[in-house]
C-alpha cells in the first residue's frame, strides 16, 4: 500500500480526533478500517484513495494510536487540560508521485508536541498544539490553533472545526521548498519562508451497536501565496474525505 504523505497525515489526524472525541466518555481499545480519499496540491500529482487499518487505545490520561503516536494528559482542571505527545509524521510526498518531484527525497519524522485545550462553553473548545521536530529531518517548528464546536443535529453529533497551522521556515521548506541540490531546468530553487495554513473540518460519528461505531469527516485545507508560488505546488487548496468503522473492546 502506498504512503499518502501529507494527505495521509492529515487524514489520520482526523481519524484520531474523531475517535478521541467519542472516547472521552469511555476508555477503550479499538480497531477498524477506514476509506480515505484526498487531493494533492503538488504539481502533476493526483487524488489518491485507499483502504487502511486504524488502531488506537484511549484512557483518561493516555492515548496511543498507530497514526498519532503516544499522548499523555498530565493536567486536567476541568475546563483546561494539558498533554504532551510524540507524534509521527509521514513524508509530505515521494519523488515517484510526480515527474515534477523527481529527485526530491523526503523522509518520515517525529514531533514532540505540547497540547493545550480550553473549554470555552459546553461543546465549544479552543485548542493549541505546539510542536518541535525531534528526528533532525528539518528541525522545524509548528503550531496549530483551532476552535471546535460540538453540535447535535436531530440527535446526530457534529463536530465543526476551524483552525490554522503555522510552519516555520524550515518546516515549510521541507514540505514546499526546493533546495539547491534539487534544482533542475524546470525547477528553480525556492524557499517559501514561514507559512500559515487555514483549514475547516466537519466530523461526525454514530454508534451502530454497543461496540461498532461509524465515523466520517470532510476536511478542507487552504494554502497561502508563498506556498502556492512554489514550483512544485499547483493548487491553492485541497480536500479530503474519511469514512470508517471502529470496533471498541
């Protein structure tokens, strides 16, 4: 099965967030299967779809998943919670994805992340995640600020999220830049500098029975001009869809 780079990472973040939202009520171990489809912003790349497994464990303090790594909640004051995590990130792309990416090699990496969550009112949460790359692939930093609202519509839980991710220059260059060693006749050197990437997300889940849950998400990402102007980028936005089933033990 092919890796989906940045698309896959974003979709797995969605899977984890939906599972975690549902798991706040119960500690559980879950396995499942998800169908993912996402568009790419890279030049001459295409929409990619696949089925893949999901595996996670959630308790009051600890969350573990193949997709999002290990997280430990070390403070929970009711409205405010603090957690630290080690989070895996798949490569943004493979050089084989497109002729425009030929000769450009990227690798998987890990982040150390501090997560802060504040409940503004019932169902309304503000979240901040601050991350530092740990595996020296690019030594970049990131921050993710979001606001999510839990809304029941005719008994169906809906999670609406709006936010923005910030990448410093090193991280943005790893995802969207062209290094001097990667220059070709059709691909000039390019350093985007730091970048802010807004996003919108709609998620939901529905219990089928005591153990089986259906979840779904639609996610939209928007990219600033300094990213879109990269010679390896050709789109201003991307969209993704996730549909899956989980079995909770």
